[in-house]
C-alpha cells in the first residue's frame, strides 16, 4: 500500500532531478518552490490551461495533499477542499 513516506520519496526523486537541472544540484525549499512555479508554466504552455484552470489544478492538488496528510494511513476517503487566491501588489490578479 502506498503511504506518505512513498509519496515523499517520489517527490524527493523529482526534486533531485530538477535541482540537478536548474539549481546546481541543490534540493531546498527554494527548489520545491521553483518546481511548483515551473509546473504552473508547464500547465499554461504545454497543457494550454488558462490561468484560472491552472489555479484550480493547484487547489485540487493542495486539497489532495491535505487529505493525505491528515489520513492516518495516507489513504483518505475524499480530498479536502482548498481555495487559492492570488493577489498581486498594485491590484493585479
């Protein structure tokens, strides 16, 4: 059965590869943030998702992470609901 330790190890492998490609091999909070950011670019460019569709994808992923994080065995019965709001300085969104 897959648990959160397995998921963390998969994420670590992805971050190590990404870190080697763009961060001189470094795996840190910044590496994770940059990969999350670049996934947004991938969704917009390669998957042709709109900005709102990309944010909705992040909301679903955050809800999934939250549900898995809160489930004792890492296998929740349903995803949590997450809402993401993007507010930029100067009133841009």
